[in-house]
């Protein structure tokens, strides 16, 4: 969570002035984008209560006596999803394994040995799980961010199916149709979560993670993971009757709390929201053919998630990534296929690609390393980026820096404080400055309404951004 900061005298005066003009300025009703970890704007009081209760469940450890284990990776959701705020990515990596296809034989998931996900933690060392010696391929996967998950779920399936049917020349991405765990007898849905698009809904995401990452069984997924498939060990080490995810005193299950929190998380900010030269270059070299920028959500149970323009930068399709594939078959996704990752929130990460191999340098260094790794159908765009002049490359990196950056956040740390104000204050020149602020200017992080200036309207927005943390 974002800590409360003490306001400096200079900023306090500016915020007081903004508050004075708030009632007289209609544009003040526009809200700045939430920092990561905050709920979607416009939720009702009942929905906010669900979000808050979900946050508590998301961060509270599941005890062994409550059903955690006997093998697991973490006992809280926040153990993996915590940077730059609860619901984000993490430094945790999980291991997938199997037997690679060879001599005409297909990939084998080693289900009889606990495949394909390794649960590397345990309460009893005798029940420890290891990568089977039979495995000939292993892969690490990082933790995806959960910000904006409910908004992604609200993208109409027809839009994604139409995208798959009308792709730019040279692309052959496909939807990954999967069965929601909560609706086993219903129709398959378009997968849009996970590295290979193997999960279709936020509820399925919660149920899957509860079982496979924490060892918490549910009515939908009632069967415990046996250590390396050894049912005798499972009987010895599992002491809680299944299903373990039962209603609490309010009649709500833990996985339902997880789902509420994730569904109602705000999308990552993007500042400025549009108009950067780098995005035009990004589109010109073909990156936006897969990293599709804009969608409008359909009708969701919550009005705040309905009819919203969002910019996740993904087509949510499986694409052949060549050597960048992780070698694991998952559902209909082959060894070389990966789902296009949404790029929103990109700047808040410090390692890129499914296994985090692009790390250790500056943001620009890591992003360029990740681009260079793109193979398969993404190779032409990667080559087109390499062929750009330095000015255009810098413009693309500047655009990518906007993905995950909140307004006024000068140091890009998901917090608005006195440090940011020190650098942002010089841009406060009032309305109609002699040289208008453009989306490519440093001052664009303060021009919330993108009208070319940082005036009292923005001061009011700064006030709400500051206090809204």
C-alpha cells in the first residue's frame, strides 16, 4: 500500500489554492488516474467494501489448519503479487516442467508425477515435491500484474474473436478457448489471463491460484495436488478435509474475496494518455499489430467497469514466438506459443519476458533486451526496431515509460510526494503558456487534461492524486 506522506509547506499552499478554485471550475470533476493498487474509480460503497475485504483476504496467510498445502508456492496471494503495490508483480518465479517432444512423440506433461507446475514449498519435508528426473524441459515463469483484471475480463469476447479473424498480414495469432472452472458445463470462453491465455475469467484465476499456488481446494477444484503424484504421501500429509475453501461468517468464501479484490483493481495509469510520438513509431514498426492499444469494455456487473476506454496493449491471442516460447504445452497452447502480454504497467517492472531474463540494466536496456528476444512472428517487428535511428528508438522508449506512470509521478515510483513536486512545480506556468506543453515534453506528466498547460485545474487534480493515495 502507498504510505501517507507529510506535505511540504510549498505544496500545502498549492493544494490549498487548488481547493479554493475547485468549486468554480467544472473541469475539476475529472479525476486523475489512480496509482497502482487502488480500486477502480466510481465504485459504489458496497463495491468498495468488497474491494477492502478482498484486500484483507489477499494479504492474509492461509494457515495449514485452514487448508494450505501440503505442497504450495506461497500461503498468500500477496506473497507473489506485491510490487509496486499489492496486486502487482513480484520477484517470485515458479517452475514448469515436462518431457519435450522427440522422435514423433508429443510433449508429455508428466501429470502422474505432479506436472507441470512445481510446488516448491511444504510443511513436512517428507512431502517435498521436486522436478521429476524424467523431465527434459523446465521453464521459469514470473508473476503477472493483476491491475485492471476486471476491465480486461469485461472486453467483449466478440471483439477478441473478430481481432483473431482480421489480423494484419503475416500474423496468425489465435484465441485460446478454455473452460471456466466455475462453469464446467457451460460454453468455453476466450482465455485472456496467464502466460499462455489458459484462464478465461477472474474467478477461474482465483480458483486456479488457490489450488496450485497455495494448496487450497474448493468446490470447483476439490482435488489436492499430490507431491510428485504420490497419493500415499498426500494421504499422509494432507490433514484438512476437502474442499477447504468454505464460506466465512458472512457466507463468503476466500476465493470469492480474492476475486473481488482482483476484479476491482484499477488499471495501470498511462501518462500522458495519448499523443506521444513514440506510440506512432511503435505502431509504424508493427508492434501494435499484437500489442493492440485500445478497447472499450462491455457490460459488466459493476457499472464502473462498463463502457470504459482502456489501453492494455495486447490482442490476447496466442502467437508463435519461436525460441522465446517456454517449451511447455498448456491446454491448446504449444511449446512455442505465448499470449501477447498486456504492456500497461510496464515501467513499474524491473525484469521482462516470461522468465525475467531481460533485467539488470536501465529500463531502456531491459526493454531493448526483451525486444531483441522476440522471435517467430514477432521477429520482423523486433528487426524493425533495431533498424530505427536513435531518435526514434528514444521516442519508443519514452512512450513505453508512460505505461504505468501516474500523473505527477516524476520519479516513476507509484507515489506522489514532495520529491515529485520539486521537479513538477516549474511546469506550473498557468493557462495558455507561450510554449504549450506537448505529450513528448517532460511537463506532460502534469498536464492531466492535455490542453497544453499546467494550471489551477491541474493543481486541483494534484490535490486529489495526493490525497487519493
